C-alpha cells in the first residue's frame, strides 16, 4: 500500500484489485493463519449448508408425496404426518443454526482482516495471537452495525416486495402495468445493491473509526459518494463469484450431474478452495475501498491517529483525531 494521497484517491477498479493482492502477498503468513482459523470454517459451513439443506428438503418432499398417496385417518398416515412435521422442525432449526454460525464467523473474519490491514497501514507489530485477542472486541461493534443494517434491509424488502405484489395484483393485466412493475423491480434491485454496499463499507468504518451502528451507516453513505461505480463493480464481481461457486457445487456435488464420484469430489474441493480465496479477497477489497473513499473526500486518517484508535481494542482508549491528513500507506 505504498501510495501517496493523490494516487490513492484516484485508484479505480483494477488499481484496487492490484492493491488488494499486494496487501495479501505482503503478509502471507498472517492472512494464511486468519484464513485457516476463520475463513476456512466459514467456507465449509457455506457449502455444507447447501448439501445438507437439499438432502433434508428433498427427503421432506419425498415423504409429502408418499403422504398424498396414503389413506387418511389411518395409523400410517398419522405417523407419516408427524414425521414430516418433525423433519420441517429439524430443517428450520438447521437453518437457524447455520445462519447463526455464518453470522458469527463472517463478523469475526471481517474484524480480523480489517484490523490486520489497519495494523499493516500503521506499521504496528501484528501477530495472529494479537489479532485473535482483539477480534472479539471488534466483533461487538460490528454486531451493532449488522443489526442496524439488517433492520434497514428488512424494512426495505418488506415495503418494496409488498408494493410490487400489490401492483402485480392490481395492474399486471395490461402492458403499461407490466412496464411499471419491471421498472419498480429494477429500482428495487438498485436500492438493494446500494444498501448492501453501504453495509459493507459501514463494517470497515465500525472497526477503524469511533462510530458504529446507524452512525457507521451514515458515515459509509457519505464516503461512498464519488466511488459508487467502483463499489458497484466489485459488488457485481464478487456476487457473481459467490453465485457461480454455489451453482457449480450444487449441480456437480449435490445434484450429482456427473455420476463419477472422483469428479464430484474434485469439483467440491475446487469450489471450497475458490470460495476461501474469494472471501479473503472480498474482505481485503472492502477495506481498501474504505481508504480510497477517505482519500477521495480528503477525510484521511494519518498513521498516528489510526494507531491510537487501534489501541482501543488493546485496552488503552485514545479518541481518534479528526480532519487529519493521510500519510503514506506502507507495506510492512
């Protein structure tokens, strides 16, 4: 990250990619340790969830089809009905457990990567042990930001989907109505992408600045102005990678599109390894985008101020300075 302010603020899509890879390769050891401890299990849970969910779901469907051909008011029908109810309960309990572990590991991974990059930037000595001791403290701030972001997205989705559903019922019978609904769907997707980007940047803000929760969302919204095109580009790239991995894994491993067991195992391993790389890259990119946005708006944090702020997580609180200038971004 050896960049002067003028260079950093002008970094575009490919410049940020190059910068992100430089950071990862400059500290391969620490990023490898973070990957093994947090990102590896996160990736495993993501793919395992696809496999187990499909198995449970198709098992339920099979039993429901059997139930449809079973005579009612018989012991067999009653037992099968109870079994299906139990399987649905198990299915949703599994989903709840999955999302809980996914959330925890996601926030811990974000905390670890963002904190590590901040230490690299400030030339602070960084070890895996120190990262893991700090991560639980950073995680609490990220959780508050997540809850606010989740609430905003939930309300947005409920209102948008409710409105679109209402319009489908009322005006979907004519061409003009269909056009209006399509335009609203496009606007909905644009809003969803925008809120997701603000959420991602707010996660970095929560770690590197003295704000979190709704304040971090507001700060993120301000920072992203002027760099929205770059942020959207990364959102599309990374979202495409995640969808492609899930699609390939589901087709080859879960649905056994290829009967050969060896090929399915090989594809599963490749999907797993690629997912690990994509998650690490995504976390590094969102941190680099934060520094680029700060530089673009001339709201930069110098090394000493950021270093002081990082001491919060080690027990020595020093308030972050405001309106200071960006020093050089150094590789350690």
